């Protein structure tokens, strides 16, 4: 199954240089993702999602990454937040995922500065590698709410400050920047636990272990990246075939690689 037609592929790749230069996902890419609902692959149809079977989604990650690594990463990471849907209270999940442009970004390492207050918590912390935080509508982060108890908190995007510190050699436009909060209030209903066995929405997908979900997603993404690499390598090889053929064995050697 092909998720992108030739016109869309050409359009996406035509903005690749711009994405790397600006270190941001271009609005043209976001418009494609919003239109196709690719940030909502794992969100139930009743809340505007696609609830796509995982094997099909993995093929999508591969194809998107083959078109452009940054583009594929944005879809893979952005859609991955849909896994949290079943662990959130129904009203919270509806609030977080219902919008047309709804997408989650997040950080992993638990924040320890948490104060229990009436109706929820005040959370202060700093988290790294929040891919897509600049266009995310919600931000999730781990926080140590009680002794030896780590849970996930959900911030509104307006509650966090983003530090643009992503300076990688490649995948420049993934915007995997750091973010921080200062006494941000998180209501009790905006807290969820991925270790819980209680799901608020029943679907086989949400019973697939989160670690394995992440591993298979990144494996599919990596396959697409490698296919793009070999496409570029072959293009370079053909462009230099005449010159490299002059040097005994060089063309044949590179071709084998």
C-alpha cells in the first residue's frame, strides 16, 4: 500500500533543504500530516483518529522516512502519543486528542520537583528531546509524584518553555528541543500511568507493550532512512560513474558497497 502519491512525494522533498536550513518542520509538511490525520494514527475514529492497525502504520513510517527523514520522524513521534489515549481518563483523552491539529510531544526523564496541591500538582522540571514541541498542542512528561512512583503528567503547550538546543548533524528539522516548566499546575485528571492495567478505552492495540511499540516504530523508521540513503548513494554513484571508472576498480568497489 502506498500512502503518498508522486505529487505529494515531490512536494515534500522540495521542502527538505528548507527544513534543514530552518531546523523546523515546514508548514507544508504539517498541512499534509493534518489533512491525512497521520498524527492521529492510533486515536479512535470517534475522536477524529484513524485507529490504524500497527502493521499498516509501520509501513507508513517506513515510506515517510524514505521520502525525508525529518518528515518520517515527525509522523512517527507525533502519532506515537496516541498510545496514551487509553490510559487517560475519557474526558482528558477527548480534550487532548479531539482537535484537528492535536499532537503530543514529550520528555522522559522524571522531574522530582513536584508539590501536591488542591486538585492536582505543581510541577517544576526540565526535559530533553521533545520532538515537535513547537507545534504540539499538549506536552507529556514523567514526574515522580510520590516516593518511588513515577507517572506521566500532561501539560497544555502554553505551560512550557522551549529551549532551542537541538544542534544535531542530521535530522536537523525534528526540533528535538528541551522544555521546562516552573510550578506548572497539573490537575489530577491530567495525570496517567502507563504501568496501569486499567484501560479507559478497549482496543487490541493498547495491549501491545509500549516498549515493543516504540522499538518496532523506530525499526520501520530506520528502514526508510536506509532506503533513502541507498537511493542517494546510487545517485552519487551514477553521477560519478565516468570519472570513477577511470580509476581502476573504484567504480566496481563503490557499487558493491
